[in-house]
């Protein structure tokens, strides 16, 4: 699943008339980079949630034939914002009963989605963490012996890439809910594993960061 429903207010004025996932990196929409990475890893069904200027996304991408994938759209247009976990809950009927990848629509990375994590029977989520970028020096979570924790050092930044078991969301009611809250609750029960990605990763959250990546 690619999370693409946000309004992208930090990107204004670029996102005033264009949804953030359609902003271009080296002449290619950001979300296309993600679709290509997922397709190369063998993903054949990709759910994309849409809201802000959402009709532009299926118009631009179609049903995914050009990448050899099947694109499914979870339409949140006209609803109050569901946030990250709320969007996943809405899309659960499309995501099936096996663990699935979720990637934020505003990250650019060389992470290899082909390496599906081996999740233990008690693990509900596997998070990809990265070294803290300059704009987020305090990090989000600690990583100890493959387990992600809310407390401890050193701390790393959540990349916006995670591998989730549907049971993480199955008991949640429909409505607005942030993914960080759901993950933190699971961490209290030691049910979140993780790994540190040492490759390329960028959060394309502002016009400056978009310009920097295009320059690179």
C-alpha cells in the first residue's frame, strides 16, 4: 500500500493544484518511483489511498498495466481526514489476510522490498528505520536486538516504510487514527520488530528537499 491521501501542506504552493505523490523527481512522479520499486520486488497488487486532489492520481497512473501491476484505489475523498492508520483500516478489505508493505507517498529510497521480513508469531509490525536526518535529529524509536522500542538509545527515525500483519489493524474501529499511536501500543507488548536501512532514504516533505533531490 502507498499512502497518498495527505494534503501536503508543507509542500505548498506546489501541492495547491497537484497531489504530492505526482510531484516529479528527475522528470518522473514520486509515486511512479515507488510503483517501479514494488513491481521490481514482485508486488502485483498495490493499493493507493487518495483524498486531496485524489482524482488526478488514477488519471495519471491508470490501473497499472504499464508496470505489470494491478493498482487499486481506496478513495477517501469527501471524508474527514482518516490519518495514516485510519487509511489503512479503510483499505484492509483490499489488502488481504497476509502481511503487507506500506510506504509513505512522500519518501524516496533504494530500499529493497523483495526482502520480506520473517515475522515471529507474536510480531505484528516490522519497521524500517534510518539514521536521523538533519530535520529530525532526535529520531523516533530505539532498536535493540531487532526489537523496536519507544525508549532507549541510540534512536533512529522511522522511514515511513513498514511491513504489517492485518491483525495490527483488525480490531480498530473506522475513523481518524494515527499510525504512530497504533505502533506505540504494539511496542508496549513487544510486538514490533525492525531493522536499520543504511542505504539512500529521503523524506520529500518540503519544496527545498524536493529541489535538493532533483539537483542531486
